[in-house]
């Protein structure tokens, strides 16, 4: 996906025009566009209990006038939907005349990669990893009564259009692994958990030493 603004059924210039007209006279505001994917797998007590994949797409339009703010959103990326949002948001400016805040400075710092961590490794590989974590923990200590291991990943693509036509873009990958264990001896039972993650791909977690560190 190269551009979210390009998913609308109208030109970029027309979108910028609508945003400018909506926010003109307010103190601040923007058009916020988002596309996201998320996946979650949970292996609990020897079985794959949860496996979810979701996608979301939409926009939000905002205007700030003094202490008041107007906001509207939709999952429909069309001119008609954007115009309806603009009409709703514009009411916050009624009888108000403000000065648009200057755009924030652009840092252009690349803090993390923009690759989508969900497709690789495959679903089968991730499910097998959770199964291996479960089996390894049980083999390490016969007192283990329950193991819950989960993997989660998300990929978020964000674009912002300001009233002056400035456009900024960010892509935010995120992965996480969590492990919790319940051990027992007779009537006594204790539990522990650990998690780690970051804005990266799953490569690090596939290394045995890495996931064993989390499992311990």
C-alpha cells in the first residue's frame, strides 16, 4: 500500500481543499487516515485456543476552536463520506475566528523499519513455536501445571493531512511474545509471567535462546 490518501475516490488536491475549507477559521485540526492489520495467537494448556486476524481502515477529521473541538470519522474513504464529516466538524467554528497553529517541525527520523511483521513467518510456524514453548517448559519442570504462550503482531499505516496541505506519514510495526506459567506442588501453587516485544519483526523470537529467555 503506497498511499492511504490515494484510496479515496477523489484526487489528492480535492481532499486537501476539503480539509483546508473545514479547518479554516479554527485554531488547529487535521485529517487522520489509518490502515491497520493485527494478528494474535494464544496457546493455552496444550492447545491453540485463539487465532485472530483483523484489518481496519478509516479516517478521522478534526477541528479545534478555542476550548471546543469537533470530530467525525468513517471507514468509508469516499468524497461523500468526507464531506459529511466536514459538515459535522465545521459546526465547531460557528461564530469563531481563530488563527491556525503552525505545523510541527518535521524531524524525518527513521526510528524503526516499516516492514509488515505479520506475513512472515507463516501462521503454521508461529503456532509451532508456541507449541514448542509449551513442551519445553513442561520438560524443564514436572511441576508445571499450565502454560499460556501468545504471539501478537500489528502493522499500522498512518497519514495526516493538515489545513496548509502538509502531509506526514508513519508506518508502525509492533510484535510481542508473552508467556505465563503455573507450577504446583501438592496444594501449593505459584505463577509467573514474562513478555517482550518492540517495533521489529518476529525474527528475534524465532531464535531458541531468545524465546527460552522469555519462557524462563
